[in-house]
C-alpha cells in the first residue's frame, strides 16, 4: 500500500454487469411464459426491452385478468359477448374476446347510476398503484446505475409483473372452485371471506417475491455511481483525504484516517452465516448490537456491497414483525377462551392468525420500502448504500410494534374493566373529548417510538454517508 491516500479508491462496489439483449417481437409471448418460470434469468432482458413492448404485455395482462374475472364471476356475462359476435366464435374473435369483455363491462358499468365515479377512480388508481410500486422498488432493485435508469428499470419490471398477478388470480380461482369447501371443512369453519383474504395476501407476497427475482440481476451498461471511482472521504465530515498519510488524523474533524479506509468496513457476521441456525444466532447478535450500540455497528458496516444479504436481513425483520402480530392476536384468542365470551372455531383462529402474519409482514415491508425511498429522495446519495443501511437499521423500529401492541392491549383492558364509563359520566365537553383523549393516551407512546426510531435511523444514515466500502 502506498504511503499516502490515493485520489480514488479502486474497490469495486457494483458487480460487473453482463449486458443483456432486449426481447424481440417474435419472442415476446415465450418470454412472458418464461418469466413466470425463471424470472431471475429473464429480468435483465425485460429491463432492456422497449417501453412499447412492456406496455403491450401490461395491457394484455390487465385484459386477461379482467376477462378472467368477468368469466368467473359472471359479471358482464358471456351472453353479451355471444350477442356481440353472433354465433360460434372464430379464432380472431376469440383473441379479441378479453378486450371486448373489458369494453362491454366498462359500458355496462357506465350505465349503472353512480358507478361512473368509482370506475374513473379505478382507471386512474390502477396505473397509479403500479407507478407507486415501481417507485417503492427502485432503490431496492438498483444495482449501481443512476436513479433515473433505476426508476425506468423498476417501472418496466413492475408493469411486466402484472402477468404474475394474472397467474396468482388464476391459481386462487382454481383452488376456490376445486378445494375451498374441503379446506374450510378441514379447518372446521364455514368458507367466509377469511380464506379469500389469506389467498389475496399470499398472492401479494408471491408478486413481491416475483418482482424481487425479476430485478435480482442487472444487464445494462456499467454507468452510474456503482461503477464510478469514489474519492476517499473522511467518515466523520466528508473531507477529501487524498495525499494524506493513513496513520494521521483528519485535518477538519480530527478523526483517525484509519477509520475512513475501506478496510475499516466489513460485512456483518450475518452475511457470512450459512445455515439457518447460524443465521438465527447471527440475526439476534446483529439486531442486539443495532439496538444497543449502533455507534459500533454502522461506522464499521460495508454498504457498497452485500445487498442480497442485507435484503435477507430486512426480510427476516419483516417476518419477525408478522410473528409479533400473530403472538398478540393469539393472546387475544386465549383471553377469549378464558373469559368464555365467544368461542371461535379452530379454523377461524388459524385463518385470523394467518391474516395477521401476512398482513403485518406486508405492512412492515411497505413501511421499510417507503422509508428507504424517502431517504433516497432526501439525501440524493447512491441508492444502493442507502438500501443496505435501511435494511440493517430496521431493528431500530422494533419499539413501534411493541408500543402499538401495548397501547392496543391497554385500550382493550380499560374497556374490559368498563373504565370508559367514568369518562362518559363527566359533564359536557369533558365527556365528549374525554374518550378521544383517553385513547390518545395509549396511542401517544407509538408516536414517541416513531420519533425515537427515526432519529436512530438518521444517525445510521449519517454513519454510512461517506463509506469507502
Ligand atoms: Zn473529518
């Protein structure tokens, strides 16, 4: 090693991409089917394909989903379609069927008084939802490219992934028709809305997973912060360290220069753990350090690499939040059994717990993705280091689900003990506002938890701001 700090670090941050070819018109249909089976393989090629082709696949997917729903639910009935085409259908008519079905359905809906507004809302809301999903996924999927090209790539993948949604709907409908009653019988409950909610949550989870796999590999040109040489900066203040001795201190803030070198940062134990039990132990160790001594974790964390491991860490955290929700919902069933208030069937309990597990897990994921996006927008740094930092900073937010649950239990307990009646007996406005204030008393710790966690998160971002590795 040279005796002075060089002008640029030559430590690579993003992997060298293998350039992928765009998908041609002839291969579009096979590519749609292949992307359902091997999304990781097709992802880089989809990201290189033109927006026109992506839009075509997306519209076809939406039409397929809509037509499937219409045929299954019977709305916009087949009779209307037969009237439209008169007699047996030719192949070209069959191919146009989904689009005709969609138009017919839209026409019928526009005739229903008061349905136009929700319809218009749906027309705006569906593409808007896809764009929001693309924006949320951009920092997570970014490989090292510029923000704009990362957004374009995420948008293409999200709009293409509607095909995975179609597949999920088809599977749900098939199981509903074939085995729903058997599943319900097996669980000892009547087939109400709960199995459908569980199925929809599972479908959303599958969709998210498919999207992550589509974006796992990058096949574009090596342009962007991930492939640009980085200047050696002081970890404490961002001072350019070029030409200084590695043994010295930063002339600006006095921090030892050794702590700003790439060797000062490493992947956490978690990234090296191979087996599930090793991972579990490494997870607990990492989460404990992040909660108790973040100042000894983030300044030594390598954020320019190890994205896969970091995302897995975030995934574990989201499942943990789901598990916590299950624990609380399960406790509510125990209370119900003890108080003999109302007896749920085992099937209902299983389904409700599944709803809690999946919904809390998804909510945690959306929360962390939104936080990550916000940090990327506010700080304007490379997307990848921020995503890695956010993944590891998540345990700092553990206080939130704990205090939300405690608040919920507090409210439930006061109602069970009929304490709220004392407030109602208060005269005038005091009685009216009393209940709101009373509930706020239990919710306010959650507000405190958000502020506390955000502060810690901001500190973690600051500690990795000038990371050399
Ligand atoms: Zn400094």
